[in-house]
């Protein structure tokens, strides 16, 4: 028998997921018709003509160890059920490996990029490389970028506090050539309108 508390948790999660997927489904459909309107979480960017010809509806950027076996899997499967084509790389780079050109190309070929910020997101140079590319595409291709704050406080990201501060202290010791670009991309993305998913509350 499923414990009552677990059942309640699952019901809440399903409710919030449904809200998120309905909004994304609406966005993707309207992108195809080049007439989409922004909901409360949208940025001020509009979709470019190139976005309507993209290979992927959504590119998902995430930290595997935080989200792969729970939130991310549910997110990906729910997108599939809604007919939303999401690009997800479930492989994990080992420390020191560089992000592949194919992954950067997938970002360029997506209509929307969803960044799932989690506790250890900034510890991954791979995630930060993805993030830098995503924000570059937002500026150059008018790609829609949507952050999801998964059990993290958006202000901690903007101000580089807590685990995000610790991650950048480590990066500064090892990758000084990229740190400034990563920091700029991170703080800009954290200022975008998105969802906060923490303690089972979801706020636009």
C-alpha cells in the first residue's frame, strides 16, 4: 500500500507538473504558428523565424546527480506525452571532459531552452558551458529561455551564495579563463522569469 503522505506528495507534484506542461504545450504550439503569446513565466524575447524551423522544441539543461532519477525523468516523459520534443543528454561527462560540439548544436537547434537549476548545477563545468551557450542563443537567436529553480533559491544564484558561491570558488582555482563568462550567464539566467519548485510549492 502506498503511504498516505507519499500519495499526497505525488498528487501535488502531478498537479504542478500538469500546469508546467500545459504552459509549454501552449508555447510550442503557438511557436509553430508564429503567433505565440507569453505567459507569466516568459521573458520579453520573441521567437525568431529560425526558431520555427528548429529540430527540437525544448533543450533541457540539468545536473544529472540532482535531477536525473526523479524530477528530470518525470519532466521528460510528460513532455513526450504532450507531444513536445525535448532534447535530453542523459550521459554524464567525467571530470575534465569538454562539452561536445553536438550538444552545443542541439542548443542552437532548439526553440526553447529550459534550465533546471539545482543545488549542484554550478559545480559542473559542463552545465555552465551549456548555460553560456543558451544565453548566447537567447541574445543572438532570440531563443526563449526558461529557468526552473529546483529546490534552490533564485536569489542564491543571482548573488552567488551557498553552494553556488562554493562552486565558483572551486572554478576560480581551476578554470579562470571561463569563470567570468559562466558567472555572467548564471546571474542573467537567474533573473529571468520562471518557476520555483521548492517544498512542493510552484511560483511563477
